């Protein structure tokens, strides 16, 4: 059953009528409903297309958080052949919010790192809703070091509301782990491609997204804090999250204009959850093109260009 967002009520009503008519048709062959169903489906598709052409930042935030949106495991299964999961930070524990491994991407050996939120209650609890603890970032650093040792490009898929702010995480050095992971990204002497596939929240995102090329899905978001968090700090009122989202410039379109990201990956009409295979294919194409662009550059060139890319953000505004 399709999960509809709050602003998709008109679409939900039309699709509900289609299901009712189809049920009637199955119950009584004499009822000719094909034409009516076709008209309603066309009306629903047109309404969906019109709606998604003019989403505001808060609506895009809701789409980025849609529970049916493809997650890291979906991308890894479709994009990476012979994917072998690598676990543990070799110091404390294995963090399930960040998944890492190696495999082959379109014939090329790569290292893969990404946030996994989970699809149902049990898996969301297991993966802590994609909010990593320090050991998750230390695991990421271990994989980056291994990738550099074996000259493997690094692909990261970002989808987190932010790093986990719990007491235990803070006691084990959450801020230091995020900073060290960001530093590891910037120091890499192999190509690194990052894609924001859902939410890119604060340091929890940048810790694995300080890459040679950073892309965003069309309806993803990337910000220093969640709209709800910003509203709570600015106005002490989390219900003003919609207002905060509009002011924060968190959409892919805003960030491309500001020069913070390098490109936008189109989503199917209605969001990535309405066409997972299409958006994963488009993401793969974008990553492949970026890797080809970086081929032939030395490790020192890759590191220098990546550092300069981030130092230049905001200078020409």
C-alpha cells in the first residue's frame, strides 16, 4: 500500500477511487469501469506531476524523509556486485547506522560507505534510524584508509538526520570522531563521490561527504541542522519548522546555486519511492561519469582539489 504524505491528499483520494473501481470490476464483470479507471489514473498522474513541480522546502523535507524512499541497502544491492560487508571499528564496536563494504561498481573495484535508516520498526531500531555513534565514523575512517591503501575509489551514500546525540556517544568522543572522519575524507588520495539520497543532516552527514564530487537527489535535503531544530533554537517553537526550512536554503536546487554541491540527480515524478530502480540507475550513471572525470589524476591532485573545493565554498557569494 502506497504511503501518502500530508500534502498529497488529493492524490490519495484519486488513487483510492481507482482501487474502489477495480474492486467493483473484480466483483461484477458486467460493470465496465476500464474507461473511468483510465481517466482517474490520468487525472492522478497529472495532479502528481503538477504538485511536484512546485514543492516548497518543507514539502521536499517530507519527501526526503518518506519511509518508502530507497535506502543504502537498496542502492548497494542494485549498484554493487559481489558486495562484501565490512564491520567494526577495531576499537569498540560495530555501529549499524553506517554500513561499509567493498565490491564492484560497473566493473570497477570500490569501497562503499553509507547511512542505513531501516525500513520497518525492527530494522530502524537496529540501525538507530540512521544516526551513527562514534564507532560508525571510526569504522568509516578504517574503510577509507583501506581504500587508499588498495587504490579503491570511495562511494558514500548519505541519509541521516544527524549523528546520534546520546550520552554514551558523547562520552566516547562523538565530536572528535566526526572531525576525524571529515579530515580523513579531505586527506584521501583516491577519488571520492558522495550522494545525498535522503537527508544530509549536520556533521553526521559531512563526516562522510567531504568528497571530490557531491551530488544530491532532486528532493533530498542537506543542512547544518534540521528545520525542527533550527525552529526550536531560533523561536523556541518546533512547530515553525516549515518557516525555518524555507529560510535555511536546504534543497538541492538552493545548494547547487550556492555552489555547495556539484549536481542534481532527477527523481521520478512523485519522488524516488515511486520509481526506485529508475533513481538508482540515474545515481549510478552520475557516479560513473564523475569517476571517469577523476580518472588519471594523481593522489596529490585529488587531495588538493578536494581541499580547495571546500575552502572555496561561500567565497563568491
